C-alpha cells in the first residue's frame, strides 16, 4: 500500500479500487508505514552502520575502488550533497531557497559505497545550507575519526568535491594554484570513480518518483524529509536483492537482504 503512492504520485482516491479501502484508511496506513520504516530502520542510514561499515567491509570497499583505477589508496566511499526541490512554502522561503539550483529545497548528505548502498545519510536541512556546513552539523567527521579504519588500523577516508575541507578521513581533488599533469590526472581518475554518487541519487528518484514531483512535496502538509529517508532505505533493500549500476561497475555484491536488516 505504501509503495503505490511513493513509486509514482497518485491520489488516494485512485487506490480505492486496488486496495478496497476508503481514502482515510489509505492515508492513515501509508503514513503509519512511513513512520514505522523510519523509526525501526532509519538508524541503518542515519547513524554509523557498524555492520555495513565494519573495518573488514571498509577494506573491501577500498580494494574495489582501487581496482577501478582510483589513485587514492585508502578511499572507501564518496560523499556528496543532494538538493531535493519542494513546493514553494508559505513560510521560511529565504531559508529554504537554494540559489545554486534556484529552487526551494531540502538538502541531504550521502555517503555512497561501491557495493551500491548509501551507507550514511544526513538530513534534511534547509536548502540554502552549504555542503561544508551540512558536514559539520552531521558529525560525520567525528564518526569517521572514531570508526573509519582498516582491520590493521590504517585510517580510511571518503572522497568529496572541492566544497569540502580536507581532513585525514576526508579527501578531495587538487584545487589550488597551478596543477601539475600528475595532479590533473589524479583529479580525472577520481572523478571517474566518484560518478557513482550521482548514479545512486538517480536510483532513489527513479524507484520512488514521488520525491521528484516538487508540487506534491509541501513541507508543512506532509513529511517530505522523512519520506526521502524512507525512500533511501527501500532503495538499499532493492539493491540488496538485485544490485544496481554502481555495484556492477565496481564488481562488488551488496549484502543479502536479511543480513542488511539484521
């Protein structure tokens, strides 16, 4: 019942024939399922997932990324922000307005893994928030400093775009001064493997298109941010069952569905 309205926008009235329930019941059940998935399984993406992001698994991700030609020898994933456009709100328009995309929006921060999963998610935050500010608020650097190590104790990192600061556990492209040919080659090779982040964002929206129809995403009328988090969890579940373009690109299988949700 939940999958029907989130996979593609529709009115509850259109669902009556399929589910033989009145509109109030359809609305109540859908909202309860969103709350259930968010409350019971939200920690798998909103917190540090010690199963998916265990030292042994992190090393597996590093090996897969390195095998695709990445010159950064300790990178296990890729960080990026995504802007999800929403309907123009009646209040707080300036806070929610994203000048780069020129839309009112909520933003999320994701860490993409080479097995095709979104391993960590933070948000929603207001649309005008800079990626670096979102990183600070998310406390991801604290978690990386505590948990992002190989089984032998080598510090591991995520790779992001130039908007992020450089840290031991957070690396980015060369961006200052005159770049040498080797620096430019490094940037090119890392960009080639980092494209997987955009693939995962596309997977979430293609599977749950409700999140892409901004006229229906009314901030003070439905749980817009919560619905995107639930969509990420459900997309991870689909990836566990069937894989995706990212897992095929890195030739790395995601965990089994029952393993992911244990």
